[in-house]
């Protein structure tokens, strides 16, 4: 029965493609979208009673068949996917005012099926197939976005996502040759660690770091997030990058990665710090959120590097909600006020968005009682020594760009009001971060007001020094003649990074 959670969006995507040939109706497209997006909820809720369980499709043996599972690990991935995709789809009903709604919503349904199939997978090849289905759909949706530079962003996205896919498939091949299996349970039961397996794991992690937009392999992410239409940006940051996180969780659950723990932790903290520094300097509000995603994916990688699977999983759920909510919230302002520049945006005319953006800013800063506090508490529990102090320092840093965001948006300006539906959906996302935080959190942190106060002080100090006007030059963009040459430089970075990771096998 659980397989229907993937089948239903595919069925309605197929029906939408057929019906649209005969009758091009926006009302019908929206109806098929909502049914295809919301119907998996029925299967998911009906399946919870028997959790955990696994199913091998077609009654094949585990060796030959496709195994899917619902357990305490992927439950939170699927819950986050259903929540974010459902609310984003409702948001999209009034957002897209164009004639090709059939095309847009068909791609939405394919992407929905790709995400759900990825998060249900218990074998490596099935995981690969579904992550590619989602990737192709996202590429097409970025490409048809109407923002300036969207096609160039889509081109860079597809180049690096499929570069990562080639190496991910290669790593799966190495593991298959060494173990004789693709099913993860069978691999664990028959695994004998060897240099080849370690190489395969190194290549797999490098590929997933690129797919996750984690520093230093983040180069496709800022433009893809910033130049896509708002619902696509929300799904990219909220869900697409989480497919790579799920792959990493599978790897640490079924393989020993002791040789990679230290380098992955260094990469994680580097991404956390780099993303915050770049986010602080952005005037484009969507790029601010995009670089924040680079930082937040570092938090998830931190959980992976410390073998803290639930720390990573809780932060996946938390980030899915608060970052999607932030993209939808500022997207409502952008849609109404026709600018992405922080200096030209305001939420003063929308009390709903004031509450939404303030709540979501506190959630991403890890402030209790929001869900971000739950995941960050779990993540820091696996750290010791100076790593703990660095973790809290980055946490204060995370609050600074969102202090900047609210400082600019709070300025009174005359501006058109955002659409009601978009504002309500944004508020719903914010309320979910509070409700789930209250559900999971055992007690409040009394140091949070100090962290907020410190972040505000640092923000005003930086503002007084005009640090926010500083622009970091991109040497690759200056040297490169065109986007193809830029991509060549970035590919070299990818190769060098992979070599450094693989050297851990030998030293």
C-alpha cells in the first residue's frame, strides 16, 4: 500500500497530460495538482499504524526486488516533504498567472513523486532513479521561470547535478561490484570493508555534497534559488537539497565511515561559516536566503559527520519548514512589490507576514520554542570541546542576516499589499515551526535572549561600519569569458575536492 504514495502523483501527472491535450483549463489543472499532491497524505497516515515496515514490490526476493520502507528515520523526511509540498502547491494556485499551467503543474507532480520515491528507497539504485526524476523536474521548472537569468541558472544547475549523478552512479557501481548487492540491508549483512568500498563512499559523499549545495561545492545553488520562481525556490531549498541529505543518512546507517568523519566535520563547519558570511552581505533577499541554505546544509552535514543521524534528520525537517516558509514569505513581498532588493521591500502593510517572517527568523536562528532549537540542541549534543563554542558562535552568526532582513523589512514604505492566500500559507509554515517545536522541545533555553541581543548588537556594529555595503569579488566570474568557462573552473574545484576526500583512504 505504501507504494501508492509515489504512484498517486504519477497517475495524476499522466491524467493531467492527457486531459490538457483535449481541454486547456486552468481550473482543471489546479484540481489535478491538488488531488495529486494531497492524496499521498491518505496513504501515509494509513501506513503509520504498522510502522516500521518494509515492502518488496512485486513479491520478488530481496536480492532482485525493489524494497521500500517506512521507519523512524525516513518518517521525518516524508512528513516534511508532504507538509512543504502541500503548502507550496496551495501557494502556487494564485502565484502562477500564465497560460502554461498544465506544464508547470505536471512538473510539480513529477517532482513530488521523485521526492517521495527517494525518501522511501532502501536500495541504492532505486534511490538514484528517484533523485534523478526530481532533479529533471526541478531543472525544467527553473528553466521555465520568468526571472532574469533563470535559463543560465538552470543550465548551471543541470551541468553540476548531472556531473554529481555520474559520479554517484559510479560509486554505486563500485559498491555493487564489491558486495554483489544494491539492497542496503543485504549490503550491511555481507559487507567486508575494503579500500575499494572506502573509495566508493568517498565518491558518493563528494557527489552528495555537490547535490546538497554544501561549501565548497555550492556554486550552482545561489543563482538557482534566487532566479527561479518563488515556489520553485521554496521546493529547491526545502526539499531538493534534502534528497542528498537522505542519501548521506543512508550511508552512515549502513556503512562505517570512520575515515571520513573528521574531513566531513571540517567541511560542515566551513559551510556553516561561509554561508553566514555571504548571507550577511547580500542585498538581494533571495540570495540572502540562498546563502543561508549553504550554511544550514552545513548543520545537516555536521550531524552526518558525528554519526548523529537524528540530529541531521531533525534539522532536515526543521530547515524544510522554516526555509520554505521564508522563501514563500519574501516571495509574497517580491510578487506584490516587484523587487528583490531589501531596501525596496517592506512587510509593514501586512501583519500576517510580519508574524510569519519574525517567527521563521527565530526558528532558523535556533531560538526556543521553535523547531530549530530542537534540531540544534540534538546536533550540539554530539560535540565536545572547542567545537561546542564554535557551534554557538555560528548560531549567533545565523541570527545576524535575519536581523538584517527584519530591520529592512520593518521600514515603513508605501507598497502594494501581498496576496492574502500567499500570506496565509506563509503564516501556516511559521506556525508549524512553532507547533512542532512545542511538541518536541522539553524546556525553554534562557540563554536565547542573550544570543538574540548579541546578534542585534553585532548587526548594528556592522551596519555602523558600512560592512553591508562591501561586495566580495568573484575571481572566477572576472576571469571567465562565458558561463561555459565558469563551469570549467567550478568542475576543477569539484575534482580537487574529490581527490582530497579520496586521499583520506590512504592516510
